[in-house]
C-alpha cells in the first residue's frame, strides 16, 4: 500500500508542472483572421499545406465560403504582418479582419 501511495505522489509531482506549462503555452497564442482571394479547393490546400510551415504557426483553418483564413500563432515567434506576407507570398491577397470589420459586416 505504501508503494502505491509513493507512486501516486510521484505521478502527481511530475504531472502538475506539465499541466502548468501547457496552460502557459495557450496564453502565448493568438488567433487572427484574414479575408483572402482563395477561390477553390486547391487554394485552400495550398494555404493549409504551406502556412503551417511558417515560424510559430500552430493552427490554420480555411473557410472557402467566406474566403477567410484563421491562423493561430505564438505571439513571441510571429505576428499578423508576417503571416499576411506569407499568404501573399503564396499568391493570394490578404486583409486582416479586425473587430471593427466584423461589426460593420454584422450591421
């Protein structure tokens, strides 16, 4: 019984710092949206294949219907301007969607 208790305490001591580190990583990320000139599934595939290769990019979601690309990135490794340049380098236009832009669309 003492061995099980010691093992349980050891697991807790190891797992707790790992959980804290995982939470810190989520605080360091940000998601931005761009309106783009994508027009087909090949455009989506091109962005989905190449954009994650950029430094600090964690997740990319493309919506062909709205022509929007949402990018989650690490704030200390990348920024919206560089992500915009990466999209434009692939041959598409990219305009950052701000809260002001979405509020105007909703009206």
